C-alpha cells in the first residue's frame, strides 16, 4: 500500500486525497489551518461556483497543459466525481455550476464524507515546511520540527506556494494577484460609487485603430478588427476605481498604465448607438444632453458620459457631431489603470510552480518521481465562472490517482451509486449533462 501525503486540505488537496484513498493508498492530509476545506467556503459568495458546463482549455493561461490534463479527465468526468460524491447540483447563467443547496458548506461536507469513506486521515494545524528526497522516498519536514516519510507527496497548498517547499531545481513563476478589483484614475467616475452596469471592457492594445473607426463617424469593419482582450459582465464603480466580474476577468490581462475602455452599450454596434441617440434628440429636442442619456443609462453614468464627451450636461444637443461624440464616449469611456486595488480581495494568484516541470496527465514532477503538485500551486489560473475550482478538482484527482499508483478508472469509479446520484440530479431539474467515460474511450450520455 502506498503511503501518500497531501500537503494542503483545500479544493485540490481534498480531491487528491479522495482519489488516492479510493485507489487504495494510505493517505494523510496535512492542513496548516484549523480545518480542511476552509478556502472552499468563501467561494462564489458562499455558494461555491464549483465548475462550469462549458469548460474550455482556452479559458486558462496555460491552455496546452490544461488540455492535456482534460484529455485524461474530461470536464464531464469531474461532474461525475461530484455526482458520485452525493452532491446534488444545478446549472445557472453562463453554465455556472452550484450545489443545489446554494451552500459552499455542502461541497465541503460531501468531500469530507468521501475522504473519510476512502480512509483519508486529516491532520489540521500542521504546516509543511519543506519536502526532500530520501532514498527513493520523500521526507516532509513540518513547521513544528517533526518529519515523516512517504512514497508520494502531493503539494496542494494553494496560490503563492513557498518556493522553498519543493526542491530548488523546480522552476518558479513570480506570483501576483489576479481576479481582483482595479484601481484607476477616478476623475471621470466621481459620483458613481456603488453604481452597477452591464458592460463590455476592452484594452488599449489597438486604441489607435478604434479611434480611427470613429473618424469617419463609424466604420464597422475597422471596429470589428479589434482583436484585443475584452470581457463582458457586471462593472461596479468604486471610490478607488472599478470592480465586478467583468473587471475581475480583465485584471488577468491588464498592466498598470493600460487604458481600460468601457462600452456601456455592448448590444449596439457603433452606428446603432449614433442612430439611437440621434433619434432621441429628434424626438425630444428640448431635453438636455444629460436627460437624453438618462433614458439609456443610470442618470449618474449618463452625466459622466456627457462630461467625458466635453459637453455641458444641462445644454440641449444642437449639432449632429455632438451625438457622434456621445455615442463614441458611451462605447469607449476610458480609465487609466493604476494596478490591482486590494490584493486581499483577489480570488486567484497567478504564478507558482512552472508547468513545464510537470506531467499534465499525472501532475508528477518530471525531474522528481513521486512528487506531485495540484491546483493553484501550479502556474494556472482562469477567468471567473467556476474554472479555477474546476482546475483544482481536475489536477487534484489526476495527482491523487497517479500518486497512489492507480488508473483513471480507479480514480473515478463508474458504479450504480453514480447512476442513482445522477438520477437524483435529473429529478431535481438540474442540468448536469453528465457523460460517463467508458473503458474503450467512448462516452455514454446519462
Ligand atoms: C473570495 C474567493 C472566492 C472564490 N470563488 C470562486 C468560485 O466561485 N469559483 C471558482 O472556481 N473559484 C473561486 N475562487 C478560487 C478558488 O477558491 C481557488 O482557485 C481554489 O480554492 C484553489 O484550490 P487549491 O487547492 O489550489 O488551494 P486552496 O483551496 O486555497 O487550498 C490550499 C490549502 O492549503 C493550505 N496550506 C497552505 N500552505 C500550507 C502548508 N505549508 N502546509 C499545509 N497546508 C497548507 C491552506 O490553508 C489551504 O487550506 C475563489 C477564491 C476566493 C479567494
């Protein structure tokens, strides 16, 4: 029986421990804090957006590595893992998966039940200090001065792992917080604190091309040529800058000094924006610029756009060119980025152990057999929507199975229990879309 240490009892650590335990290993989870599963409780505003129905490797910063891992453990099989665990779940907007209970605690409860059933031992309040090779085995040194030896060690300590935890030849990418609110210049957004809008955000990669699009009033072809990063969703204005899901997603691509553009009317193309505003001016010739825009957007946002367009909010609109400028600013309201507003609010840390040093199908270190890493400890992150936790489960299960010397079918056992759990999901109206992987590599939809 293989003796396996899992360092970190968060999302990837629990998944790894369960998979290793199910494959027959003698598994201990060493968790630095007072209980396992704590980081999961804070996710999804306490609801745990644990996966997504539409997981693509292109949603991650290391798509090739993630794709290779997902070839071994497809996203559907991760849902199967949870159905098997006894978790009833459902799909919400944009494919986001939540426990049916709407409580992150339920996810932790089922993971802990599975861990106990697989014989996993939890040791809390025990922080690992370093991991070193010891005659073909692995010695883990703990902060309290004790140590123990294992056949395999899975490092699942989360974002910003200590460099010195693993052998020094494992390459390390410098870490920084992402999925976070952004600090911006605030002159143009004074008075907007607390206001939420649905918008498109994009960067200044090709700002010149975009401004040229507006020179000839609007040239849709030039407009469509924009290939830079963009995100859609909620933007929440703050005293310090901007927050909200669209901003969190953009924070993965932005550098201090970049200009972020807000398109307040992402459902209209430039010409439609001009035509609509012009139509309003023709219909309501006595309304001021702020009043015209207040029929379209929240009144404080409307005023901010008019001011940014260089017009007096209390004047009526007289010239056609003023309409064009208003349309242009409602599509490209610009804010200069100063940086991440509060690193403590970041959901994910970019950086960590370089994926080039790990095998994507097992998460084993290429230069150190028996040493594995999973979850955010590896330099992998994704946008909001359940993708980061999905990576934690995927990498954790793969590492757990391999560390125990098992195979994927052992790690994700296909049983009648699973079928009944899935039937339960279906009966509750959950859109699980679960597929069962068959031994010959084909799939059956249940
Ligand atoms: C507020 C918030 C909300 C989020 N919401 C979502 C969401 O809804 N959906 C989503 O997909 N992602 C979400 N995330 C991201 C997601 O939580 C992480 O990507 C995921 O938890 C990473 O899993 P992990 O196992 O790598 O690390 P973690 O889950 O962070 O677990 C690491 C564990 O290791 C322990 N540890 C650290 N060092 C040591 C050590 N030396 N020895 C022993 N133990 C150690 C820690 O105490 C911790 O318990 C959110 C993150 C935050 C902060």
